[in-house]
C-alpha cells in the first residue's frame, strides 16, 4: 500500500503553484489496491483489482472549475498537470470567487484492521473462498454454486489552499455465496453476502450454517408458487428496506439533481411525506459502515444528515456547489470513484430508523399481502419519482399470519405514495446492519455505498419479476 504522506512535499509544491494563479485550488491524491477471488464448479479465479495511484487537481478559474489529473506523484508528472491548469487559468477573464465554503478541516483517520486482508496470501484467500463454495455445494440438490472473497484498501489525501489537510485509509472486505438449483427445466438461486470496513475478522461471522441456509432456500424456491399480483400490502425485509431508501428515495435527495431541476423531491422540501414514525438519514461516520468515509473528496468530514425527520422531508445531500446554490451547507457527500472520475454528490450509508412494532404486529396490520425478501436490484427515477425493486423470494401474508414461500417478484409504484402509505416500521433487537453494495452515477463511476433498515410495511403494486 502506498503512503501518500511520503509525497506530501511534491503535492504541496503543486498546490502552491496553483494557489498563485487561482483564488482556490485543491488536490486529491489516491492510492488503492485489492484482490478478489471467485470460485465456482469449473474454476477458481484470483484477480488483482487495478492498482490506482495518482491525483486530481481542481482550481477555480473565476467563473468555473478546471481540473487535471496526474497518474503519478513524481515532480515531472505533477508539473505537467499543473502546467495544463495554469494555461486554463491564464486564459480566464473572470475574477469571481468560488461557490460555497472551502473546507479547512485538518485530520487523519487510519484504523488498522485486527487482521488485515493485505497480509493474507492469495492462496489463503482462495482457501477461504473454497470453504464457502464447499459448504454451499455440499447440500444435496445444489447443482452449482459460486463464492467470492475480496478486499480493497483505499487511501486518500486531500489538501487545499484554504488549509485543509485530510488523510484517511479505508480497508473494505466482503464475502458471499450463491446457490443455484435446477429441476425439470426450472432454475432458481439464492444468495448471501456480508462485509464492511475492517479485515478478515469480519468474515469470521460467516458460517457453514449460513451457506447451507442459502442452499436450502434455493431448493425451496424450485417448488414455490409465483407471488400474488396487484396492489396490496407489502412488507419489506431489512435489506429491501435499505434498497428502497437508496434507490427509490436517496438518489432524489442528491442536491446536484436539485440544481439541475432533475429531482421530484426538490419542491417537496419541508413537507410531511410520511408518518411521524418515519426517519431516514445518510451517515458517512457509521463505525465500520461499508460506505463510511472519514472525509469526503472536498475535505468535509463524513457526518449524519437527516433527510426525513419524523415524516418531514428536512434535508438533502450537498457538495459545496449545490450548497451555495441552495443556501445550505456541504454535508460530506462529495465523492469520486477514483482520481480519474469527476466528483458527484453521492450517498454514503443511507438507513431508515427502526420503529417499535414486532413482526407479529406488522403481519397483523398487513392483513393480506406479501413479504419481500432478499433484494436483487432497484431502479432509480429521480426525475419522475417512480420506483421498482426486485427481490429473489418472499412469503404470502394471509389473515395476519406468515404464509408460504413465493418466488421472485418486483414492486413498483410512486415513491411519494409508498411513503404516505407506510403504516408499520419494525423494531431491531440488534445494532443496525449496513448492507454492502456499489452505486453508479454518471457513466459508471461505481463506489461503495451502504444501506439498512428494519422491516417496513406499506402498499404497492407487486407482480412476478
């Protein structure tokens, strides 16, 4: 792993040159590395993730931002990037000040995992992934299985001409399995995965029983009927609740969409959108959260931002530009996938706060409907406010009781209607679990984002996926 502080003098020199030409300049340096191992019935594959090492420089040209990237930290490489920016800055005819508030944060966050994955050999990681595969595929009736174990260390060092100097290292690890079954021309699968910020110690909680449970679930789906169809009561499990918070609601709160008038939520700010029991937040400071960031890529600390507070839509996610345009403050949500990607307003960990209803109370309130379990995908519509969530399995709800298993299904409808119709939020008897996922924006730009929540009861259109 690189130590970006070893290149601090070179970065300071580049920043000093830019500061002579611009009212504000910043540099984000990044170094990352990782390994992913995949195992299936035919092979095992160990792949090194692309090793990243470079920096992006941004400066205010009086009326716009200008950027340049450097794919290294030696002085000639950094100087070439500075030269290109100096030419753009010299051509500017405006002398305005940059929008928003510049970070002045100084800090360092390096939390060394108990057992760093980078200290494991590739052979040890392959052995772990093969254990996961063996546990899953050994269940009679499982025709195929896939397992994966991966880690990714990401180091970032941000500095600007306002005095900010933010250095942090994130160690992420993730593992999981997929069980695949076939019978009479029908194929089904189920999956589980877990991970977070940390090291190999996070994978200790993944057990043989969990792998076997996934296999038995896939086998059960072979004989399960299709889900009911129509508008009905829907009870989302924890992971599906988190996916709803991210895909259906969260993207609409990214305030760069507000500035472009591309969010259905913009005119709703301040309105009561759901019941008093509903609270939704985004928090980049969650300890161990998959999407947590010590500092965002404009030097603002990761923090908790209330989006819906007791049913009222009270806040959005901001970078410095959107905050300046809308009279708000930056919220620690400016993120780049890497130093070659542009900065966007992005979620970190978005969650729905637990309520106080038991599972029995939620089922009784639902009456008849369906439970949606094991999300597989979600689609955003930040302009129109429509949603679609897909899950791999579920259960019928019949007369207030949990009924039989049903196969994959899709939920669709209006997000605002779904929020308004919420009439039950489950309680959690354990700390909030942050699901691991990746989110794209723009032309890809994938980065880690987390989500979570309790069981959530509302009403929507359901049908087979």
